[in-house]
C-alpha cells in the first residue's frame, strides 16, 4: 500500500464524504464558474490539508468527527485553492500539477475573480454556520500568508536575508496554513480547549517548516518530480542551503554568489556552478539537519497522546513530509 493510502486509511470514509461536501461548497448559479470549479476538483492534489483536519480531530475525540470538522476542512481547501489560483496569476504560471492553470485556460481576469469567489465562499461557509472560532483561525492564516509573500519579495530585491528572517518567511508563507489545518481539526471537536488547539497549531507549524525546507532541498537535487533543478535560483528565491553558505563563505565567494543569483540566474552553466558550490560548502547538509529538527519537534508533540490509528497516520504524515520525492 502506498504511504499516502496508508495515511488516508483511518479517514477514508470522511475523505469520500468531504469531497462531496467540498464540491457542494463551490457550487454557483453561474455556468462558467461551475465549469471552472469542476476543472479544479478533477485535478486535485494529495489533499494533505483536509487530511490533517480529519486526523487531528479523530485523534483528539477518540475517532469522532462532526459537521464542524467537515466545514473546517472545506474552508481550508477553499482558501488554499483560492491562493493557488491567485499565485498562478502572480507568477504568470501556465501549469499547476502538470495541468494547465486557470489563468492559462481562462486568462488572468477570470482567474483572479475565481480566486476571489472561492475565498468568499470559504468565509461565508463559516459565517453562515456561526463558526466564528474556525473563521478566526483561517483569517489569521490568510493574513500571515500575504505578509510572508510580501516579506519574501522585499528581501529578494536585496538578497540580504538572514536565517531568522527566512524562518519567519516560510512560517508565514507555508507553515501557517498547515498549522491552521491542525488547529481547525482540534477546534472543531474541542472548541473550549484553547491550550490543546494551540498545541496542535504548533504541531502543524513544525510540519510546515520541515515541508518547506524539503522543497528548498529539491532545488539542488534531481529527485524531485515536476520541479526543475535550480528553479529557485532562477527566480532569485533565498532558500536555506543558499542562506547558510552565503553566511559562512568568504567575502569574495559571497560577492560571486550574490552576483550569480542577481545577474546570471538565467545562465544554465552559472546556475549549475552555484548548485555545485552550495553542495560543496555543506548547504544541503545544514538544511537537512534543520528540517529533521522541525520533524522531531512535531513528533515530540504527538508523544503526548495515546496510541491510535489516527496518531499513527499523523506520524506517517510527518515522516512522509521529509521522505517524499515530489
């Protein structure tokens, strides 16, 4: 059995019902919108985010979920999908998971409006059902994701990012949404337990940090499927292996690296030289160590809970995040 199938097994029924509810949550009276959302639903990814919501909820409640859990998972997926649609417009990207992006098929204006529509549907799903605690969790995540993107853009212009700022960028950009999934799962079944909700939020944050560092490492290896080597360098994105080497090499080497990333990022030969330099100066080893530290922090939080199929699936999920090849 594939690792993703193993993770999904304890929540298989919930995920099947969730897919129907999620499709219903996107429904519109506008035929064009329905055509586009049908396209989105049929090209879904692994659905890691709703899986976190259901696994956390079931672990904390002894295997029970409720309508709030389904709404929480739907809100997360609606907001996440909206951000992906908007990201493709911002990045001028024509592909998403190997398929044409919404902006490639229907142009930017429609893609932006579809993203806005999905965002509003997510917010209304919470408001209409009085789930204001769940709405607060996702609203904080959306705010932080926007701040993280803008902070990264601000720093990328000068390439002056230090490790602490990098962690703040990835915490906001990537980890905050996974943290929201885990907090949402906890809040849906234990709404009064603020300490427990915060504990699961932190669990998700640690996983999200490890997830993003793994993505950084893909830029320097050929193991990733669907992401060309050196793409982050070409886009002048400051990743952990590069930041570590920039802060540990000589001034001359640092000047050469910054010049390469800033002015020669489209030169394939120069990008290869940067990758080789980062590898030689132990950038990958350092990033791997940090990734495993976040993994261990997440696993140590799970240690506080009794054994169950859901805890086991979450443990598998944490390990999958750093062992994956895509």
